[in-house]
């Protein structure tokens, strides 16, 4: 049903917003309400998908895939999931990713990309400023590499040279397209919508009372969210990100997101994000990522397990940093 | 003679009247004190605990009665982060430690700022608060940071500001814990005006406070949250841990609603502030 909605291509975003209101699924009103009258978005969902964020070059011009093409992709994935194409022996869980990832059919959206605007399905170009920053970061990273291919290692001077996610400090927002820990829950109480992500046990408490954002100098890893209803759609204005937070290769210093959540049916939310940062991209862009309640691993709130990232991270940090010291010592000995 | 009598009569009558009035007033006061506060209701008819709450006491320093004390680094910090005295939140005297557990508590306190220069040290010494580890239950309730209760019929989510710790309390269902966890496994039910929460499966690496009071993996906590006014909750927690204590014991304290306009739970992701303490020994010398 969702594929049919987006196959209209050029209408893209507008169709996706309008159709749920016009075509409720039989037997379930798309617009259920909480007892105090807000649209009810509550539930346990996952947002994993095999659809890439950007349209692959090989699919240029193609907004949606045919059923035959989707079936072919499913088959290819199934082959990749077993160990070297051979059927699994009894008791063998398969390759690393096969064990960890959620492989249910329907993980694909039917589109060639999550990005629906621009119409080529790709992010707009970077600004000259952002390009310079990216080149600078790449140069700094290159300077920290030792060895020659294929034995190239990165020297971590300190924990700060590791991604913030690896440090268990924070994880980029908005969340999109994870293979695992992709469970999320929405709860509502009067005046609030609350989003609880399993990953990083992050909770976003979104006030709906129209209060202003935090002052601009208050910057948070998960930003600051304010919500309002437009009909049956929750519109969330999201800003005040920590400048060190990174999203799609860019610092989130000036990032501004507008999210739109709309219930499609009992098990599905339509989730759209417009990314707006004129200091990083020359134009805004929008992606659509369905939040689905059909993953057997995430049916009830208790299926969102505690994600004690930092509490379990000591050995990883010790290994990464002591390993870096060992590489430095080895390089120093070689040069002496 | 008759004048004296009438004055005396009036005086006596007034005294009796006064006593009657006083008695009546006393009865009113008594009735007021014994009628429990009835909180406003959620749409499903339960006491409404939604809101941002915070404890206002010295329990995070030491849940027992304690003196003032210096900060960990007086030469560096002066009176900043020096310890205030507290009358304690534990009911009925000192904690009933088993003798060997009391020795461990003292060792915890002495080693509370041991830098974890090995995995073994990280797991056996040091106040988990210094490492920005999730504080567990009940410590999360009385750390000097707010928390937000989000209440739905099937589930209560509590989001704590410190370390962005999160816990789910399941209502009307009793799913089983998949494994032990830092914030425990919580099953809740309503008893009159109180939310009663059974907390089990807590990992044994959290403390009750900065003084080194601790528990084992046998810890079983029963919490009660009872509204006592529009802006106050009475929080009670019964601690049962036979590996550490000779009997169960109980703590209690008020919780205060954050009533400022636009009260907001602002994330406190403190991991970045713990990194030098935890990994500083692994930097290039």
C-alpha cells in the first residue's frame, strides 16, 4: 500500500501527506485520537530500511522500483546473507550481519532513495565553506594514518579522534536507517509527545504548548524540539544542536530540521524530515522514512532493551587508545 | 456576691465555650490530617503523576545522617563541592549491614575516586557517578537533577536528566526481564493513591550515594510514589538485599514539582566529562 502511494513519483511529498487522510485503511481509521483529543501516534516502531538515503547512480531518473526489481533485490540480499552463498549448516547463525540485522521482507520502501526532494534523489551540493571544512577534516584524518595499504591504521590521539557514537557520548540525529537497535517508541501525555529510542536510550520530550526554543547559546547533542499539530500531522521544529554533533558528514552547528509524523495505518507512521542548513548545503532537502510496527523483534515497549553504551564501553576505549600508543611506539622504533 | 458569681459564671462559660471551640478545631485539624490528598486523574482514572520532579535533600551525598565534609580536592576547589550535613533519609537508624558488607562500604568510600586504570579497577572501585554511569534505582530519584514522568495506561516512562538515564515501568503486564540492567526491571501497579513499583534485576555496580553505600545483584526495591499535594509526591523505597543487609530497610523523602513556566528536562549527557577521569592514562605521555 505504501509503495502504491509513492509510485506517483513527481507528486512525491504532497501525495504522501494527503493520501492518509483521504484513504484510510479499511477497518482502521488512520486518525485515531488520544482521550484528550490529540492525534494518536503511539506505538512501538522500527525504522530500518534497505533503501539507500541517496539514489544510486545506476538508478538515475528512477523514482520507484517495479515489483520485479524489488524481488530481484530481495533475492540478492538473501544470497548475501548466508555464508558465502551456501545454505547454513544447522546451528550456524550465518555471517555477522545476518545474526545481528533484521531481515524481514518489506524493509524496502519501494523507492530508489529515501530522499524525495530534490527530485534527483540526492543531497544538494555542499557550500564552498562546507567543502573547505570537509577537506580540512579529511587532511587531518589522513595525517593520523600510519602504515601502507593494506595495513593502514589510524592513530587516535585521544578519545576525541573516535566518532562520538563510538565514544558513547552521543549518536547523530535524526536517526535513520540502522540495521539494529532500530526500535523506537512514541508515548503521549497531555501537552507532550515523547520519543524513546532504544539506541543510546535517548528520550526526546517534545512540548506542544508553543513555548519558544531554548536560547541560541544552549546547544545539546540531541538538540531542542518543539511540536505542534497541523491537522493529523505532528510537525516538530528541531534546532540548538551542539556544534560538535555531526550529521551526514557535516557539523550540526546551524542545522535545523522539520519533522512530520503522520499515522498511515495501525502499524505505520509516515516520517518525513526536511533538512535545512544553508551554511552546509546549497539547498534544503527532504527524506521520507516509514516507521513500521511490523518487526517481530519490536512489538511491545519492553522489547526496547536498555542500551548501556558507555557502561559497557571501557574495554573498547582501552583497546583503541592503548593500541594507538603501541602503533606510535612501533613507528618511533622503526624510524630510530 | 452575686457579681462575683456572675463574673465567675461568665468566665466559666467562656472557658467551656473556648474549650468546645478548641476541641472542634482540633477535630477539624485531625480530620484534615487523616484525609489523604486526592490527585487529579488521568483519562484512565489513575492519579496523575505527569510532570517534572526533583528531590531537595542531601541524600546523594550520603543517605544516612552525616556531617559536613571537605570536597575531594580542597586545595583546588575550596568550598566548592564540599559536603553539607544531612539528617539522613533512612528510617530507623544506621543501615543494617552484614559485618563483611560494612567493611566493603568503607572500602568503597576510601576508593570512591579511584581512577580506573584497568578494566578490573573500573568494575570494582570508584563512584559510578564520577564515570557518568546510569545511577540505578533508587539513587536516580534523589540525585540533584530533575526527572520527568510520562504516564500512559500501559506504561510509565521516567526520563532522568543525569546521564539521560531512562526507565520503563510496565503497568498491568508482567513481562520478564531479558537480562540484568543498570536501571533495573520495573513492574508497577496502582494501590489507591500510590504507584507501587517492584524493581529487580539491577546490575550490582551502582551505589546508593557518594558515601559508598552499595548493594548486590540480589537487590529488590519496592518504590511508592504518592501525591501529597498538587506539587508534591511522597517517595518511599524499601530495600531488600539479603547478601548485603541483615534485614530490609526503608527510605523516604518528598519530591517537588518543578513549577517554573516552561519547565523543561534538559539533557545532561555527561560522558564527555568523565573521559579524562576514565581514559586519561591512555593519552600520549
